[in-house]
C-alpha cells in the first residue's frame, strides 16, 4: 500500500511538471507556424481530398498577388460550412513541402 502511495505521488509530480513542456511546445508551434488571414471566393470544394479552390485577395505579408489556387484544409469538417460562390475569410499556415494549409474558414455575411 505504501508503495502504491509513492507511485501516486510521483504521478502527481509528473503531471504538475507537464504544463511547462506544453507551453514550450505551444510557443515553438506559434513561431514556426505563423498564420496568415485573407479573404476570397470559393471556386470549388473537394471534400474527398480535403482541398478547397479559392480566388483569394492579395496577401501582402507573403507578397502574394490575388490568384485562384488550391489550399489544403487541416480538417475536412471545415469544408462543411462553405460552398462554391461563397465569399469567405480564412486563415492558413505555410507548411514546408506541402503548401499552404487552411486552419480556419468561414463565410462572410
Ligand atoms: Cu495564391
């Protein structure tokens, strides 16, 4: 019984230490994955491939002109809220090697 109590004590200590690592990881993610926001119009939605084709406005931060292009989406469910022809606001991160990835997208009302 005494041994069990020691185990629990150790477990509690490790749990208390965990948030330090979590914050650290979060900080790194924020640095590496700067997110950009832009507006545009949905040209096509491909739920099967988790992609959306957008005619987007310029993104000055990236020196992108306005253009029509495909974006990958982080979660297929994001595409349930938009359809072709919708004016949208979206946020994306740049992922090395696989292009921009949309993390948020919503129709503009
Ligand atoms: Cu583009």
